[in-house]
């Protein structure tokens, strides 16, 4: 068995041991790794993969996806509106919906090619200047706009918490925000903190280095 699959199964066991009340989707963050390196995990039957650059994802996955309809691709990086057109063609989930201009372009492109994606609204929970995301005080209005005015299928919220040792506090706040919008899904938690995220209702965890090893 490949070391990638071994590490993946170890994460699955960790998650099972938490005895959660809903299934967890592990997004294997495959950005920067070539497809042949990722292949053992595909062969193992895993279907959720995360990328953060549209161009890289296109060159890596577009042929694969033509013959592997089950593979689900997640855009987890910052998405520029000029790349949204290509993103809609390739991805199944967008985790970084973070402004109205982007939302408008995505909605228009979806209609054009008759495809419906699943969206997570990225929330800037710590109001960090350098970080993308909707400020908490604008979240309700943005959510209503996306769902009721332009018909995007928003399935949950996403967060990359500030790196200030208060991760648990931010995950708890995100769980409350998600519930306030009656959303079913929550995208939070990475290699270092996914078990904490799961305690606060996350069911999409974005795990890269713990599966594939460190990036060069």
C-alpha cells in the first residue's frame, strides 16, 4: 500500500474515533502535486480533491474528469473573477466565494453552461486586512443576495482562522454563524487543526500535507 493511502487511512481512523453524528468529507488538497503522485489515492477510491489555482487544476484534472465523473474538485484558493468562467467549467465546489462581483460572474457562467455548483461563503472571522472573506457584519446580506437574487446554491460557510492560538474560539463562532443561516455544511479545519474543527460541526476538512507530505 502506498504511503499516501496509509496516511489517508490514518486520518479516516482519527475521524471515526471522534464518533461524530454526521459524515465527514476529506478534501485531499492536491495543489502543486502532479496527477501521477496523487494517483494511488484516486485508485483507492477517494473522490474529493482540492486545488487553489484554476490554471494548474485545468492542466492537471480536465482530461481525468472527462472519464471520471465521480471525481469532485474543490476550489479552495482565492478565486479572481476573471478566472471564474474556467472555474465553473471544471470545479464542483467553490469554497472561496467572497465578494459580489465574483458571485455575479459565477451565477452568469453557471446559467450559460447549465451547471450548478456548490458554494461555501468564505468568512473573514478575524477581520484581518490581509485575508479574503466577507466580514461577519455583512454576511447575512451577502448570503441573501447570493441565494435569493442570483440563485447560487450556497451549502455552507468556510473559514481560514487567524493564526493567533484562538482557533477553537473562531471555530465555535463559525458554527454559530452557520446555524444562524440554517446551513448544513461547514468547511473548516486543515492538517494541524481538523480534529478541533470537527468538534465544532465541520464536515468538509481540507487536508494536504498530512496526506501527501510536505510541499517542496
